[in-house]
C-alpha cells in the first residue's frame, strides 16, 4: 500500500469513528507503529488532524462565522422596521 493511500484510509477511519488509535491502525494496516506515527505527523502538518496520546482526532473548525456580506441583506425589511421603531423611542 502506498503512503498516500494509507493516509487516505486513516482519514476515512477518522471520519467514520471520530478518533483512531495507533495500535489499531498498526494491526489493521499491517505496518509499523513508526510508519503510522509518520503518517499522523504529516496529516497534522497538513492541518487535517490533531494528534492525541496514542492516536488522533479529526481537526474541525470550531466556530464558523458567516461572512458579513452574506448576512448583510438577510432580514433587511425586519431590520428596517426594528431600527425605525428604535429611533422613534429614542427621539421622544
């Protein structure tokens, strides 16, 4: 098995299970622990995974912020009504 193919399988296992264990990968992929560690180091360098003690988890973006331009036009009529009502209450 080629290294690129092996790393693809590691990523697939992570997507399926959420985490992986080095010892399990050694058994399943029939390679040494050092080979798996090198693969995990490369995947971590590519910012695809986060290494853990004895394994790895997928790197996920924790907060996804919607760009301002995408939010700007949403609910614009409601925003106009709210702002005009707010303006009237401050000008009294």
